[in-house]
């Protein structure tokens, strides 16, 4: 899952990034309103962590931008501004939740996971696709109740495919989702082919159909049709 952290407090950024990466989130950073708007205009995220008070403007402008451009990212406001008016305005503008500072990092992670479940999986902690099930809390994928031995990236790839089942997903979208800013360091998509090849092999070895369809010139589709 890919997270954008819009925050300018250095120590808080370090602690959030360190903790969330241990929880297998891909984290990108924006320390002001301008850079945040650039990133949101270029990329998609599973969840945005938004501080209202930014050095160059009001973070609520992010919510207005998302609404204007029909962007579907989940948004968790994290701010020291704890007035009822700020909270109400943020929620009315489309924020999914509000977590006042200071907060405990496990609670932050739980709030993010809840937003992602609501956005992508109708609030369910266990996601199903035919005989495949994914426990998003335990981070375990199974075929007919037999767990797969997946790497972290293979697990994230499978969950991304299921969340977008039936849709064509570009190689670029897959790279962004799995690696975030780090994808820019790669000059080809060989690393995607490798992960997809390994995931398909593990699905088939368990007895699953090969649900990954290669769409020439476009990307991939996860479907049983």
C-alpha cells in the first residue's frame, strides 16, 4: 500500500516513516502544500496523511483539490489543530478520519488500514477472489485455506490485483504502487515481470487458475474471464 505523508515536522516524519515501512507501507513525503499538490497530480495513493498547518498554506486545500479532480484517495487528517470547526470542515471536504497530535503510531497504522479497507474492500478485513482469500490484518494470502508462501512484494501485488480485479493496470501503476518514488531509479520494468512471474507460479502450484492476463501494450488484468 502506498502512503503520501504531508507533514513538515522532521522528527514526526522520521518516526512515521520508520514505523509504517516496518508495517510494509510504501511511504512518500511532501513537506509543503506545493510539493504535495505536484505529487497528488502525478500519482495515486491508497491513503494520504494530511497535516492542516503547512508552511506555505492550509492543508485543507489538498481536500479541495482532490474533490475538484475526482481523486479517490483516502485521507487521514493528522494535526495539532484540534478545534471542532477544523475537524468538521475537513470531514465535510472529504477527509475520512481525523487523528489529533500527539498520537500513538500503532493507532495511526490501524486508522490507515481501516480507511484502505473501506475504500478498497467495503470494510472487510478478509478479501476473497474465487478460491483465494487475503487476510489484510494478518497479511496472509491463502488458496482454499492453504497459505501461500509469498514475499512482501508478492503479497502487495496480489492484494493490488484483487483490489483492481477486472481492470487493466499499467506497468507504471504497478511500479508506483509497489515502490513509490524509488521506481524512478529503475530504467525498465524487469523487476515487475519477475514479481508477476513468481506470483503466477505460486498461484498455479497451489492449484489456482492463472488469473493474471497480460494485455499487450497496456499492462495486466486480474480476472477469471
